[in-house]
C-alpha cells in the first residue's frame, strides 16, 4: 500500500472514505458488444499480418515513383536523340 | 521468457478486463470511450508481443497503455473543443450519500488525478507500481499523488463533504 505524507489524519480518512465510495460505484455495462478474448486475439494477429505485409511492400512502393521517373527521363532522352539524328 | 499464447491470453483477459474497464471508465467518465480504450489497450499489448514473464508485468504494461490512451483521448478532446470536457458539477451541492454525487465530484478532478487516486486507493498500488502503470518516474508520482490528494481534499471541503467516517 502507498505510504502517505503531509495530509492530516482527518483529511486522509475523508479521502479514503470517499475513494472507497468511488471504488464501489457501479460501472455501467458495455454500450456495444465488446470483443471477447478470442476475437481480440484474432484481431491482433490480423493486424500484425497486415503490418508485416505493409512492411514488405514499403520498398516496392518507394521504388515505384523512381522507376516511373527513370522511364520518363529515358523516353525524353531517346526523343531528344531522335530529333538530333 | 515465453510469449503469451492464446489460452494464457484468454485467462489473463478474464482476470484483468473487468478491473481495467472500471479504472478506465472512472477516469474517462464515458462507457463507450472506456470500451474503446480497453479494447485498444489489449490489442496493443498483443501486438507489442510483450514477454509473458509474470502476470503482474503484463498487467502493469496494460494499465500503462490504457493510461496513455486516456491521456491522448483527453488531449484530443480538449484540443478539439478548446475546453475541458469532463463533466461539470451541478450548482446544487451533492449529498455524500448519493452515488451520482460521488461520481460527479470524482469527475471534477483532472483525469491524471483520477488515475493516480484510483491506482493508489482502489488498486492499492505502491508509488513504484503507479509509476510503472502510468509510465512516469517514481519521484514524480509521490508529488503528483500528493497534489491529487490535496486537490480532492479541497474539493471535498468546498462541497462540504469533508466528513470523517
């Protein structure tokens, strides 16, 4: 249990009494159907898989605009050379 | 150190979810938000793949995640609405015997104070445990908890509720 300091005994008792009332307050039932442990487990596994896929996909996503830009530059150079010839 | 398997998680969930929800609900003051936060805390704990070296360690991690989520949500709401969205106390002084009045007085405290007081008095956690649950320093907890208790005392005093049992 936490060791207290600085408040007098009367205040401390009042706070402890109040907090025991707070502890015993009724907590309303969930408003929506909350997932049980099995559903949470499945959801966490699914999210982990999506994240792994996203991680694997990231270098490809990064390279794609570079490839397109490279292609456009190459096409431009070829076009330029064809005009010169 | 093993990892949590599905059966161990189910047992852990059964033992902790109710207490965690009561804690979150009492701090955020809204059942729907509490359900979201509890669900997200469990999901983050699973995704973090925390080593299952003792239930207390897992529990502490879960409470820390939930506490951070509550702070994030509160900050977001405060930023969005430009004010503290925690319920206000009605002008009529509440009676101590009334559960709703007790809830309202508690709701008038700052979320961080509510979390500290709940962990200390309801969960019976030590300073070290509270520090771990909230992800703050042990020394800071002592001071924050003292201030939270003083604010609660002042609040009870101002409402005429400072009665010794």
